[in-house]
C-alpha cells in the first residue's frame, strides 16, 4: 500500500493530521517542513494544499479532527497514516497535544506502534 493508493478521504486525513501535528508546535522546524515537502511530492503540491484547505474548512478543531479520523477504516491505511504522522512529529519531539493525539489514535485505530515521547 502506498499513499497514492489512498482514497480522497484517506489522503485528507493524512494531510489534516500532519498539519495538526506541525501546528501543535506553533513553529515548524526545517525537518518538519521536509516531511511536508515529502508528502507534497507524493500527492502533488496543488493537491496537498487543496486537501489542507478542505480539511481546514470542514473540520473544526481537534475534536473535529478526531471525529474525522475515526472515519478511516482500512487498517493498512491507518498504519501508514500514523507512521507518516509520527515521522512529521519526531523532529521537534513528541509532547503535549501531539502526544495526546497520537496516543489516542493508536488506541482508537488499534495500531501497535511505539514512538519516542519527549
């Protein structure tokens, strides 16, 4: 499974989660921006931006994002989304809202993945 194989909704969930995690720091590091560029290369810059805008308009806050993420049902997609999200969050350290979101998502999706918390 590759990100290119995701449905539109699954791509939106990935982009929305990554954007949430990067914004949680209130500043984006060079490494975090590199993760975004990597996703932009996979999805296409215009598509990435369109997905980010779509999620921003349709999903209200952290609770809305959590509700949206529960709609993702394919386990293989869940695992890849979580993997990419963790890669985006690691450079600045995973703490606070990032840690809370990722731990909730691990539990909600039943994904057994460990990440370094700081």
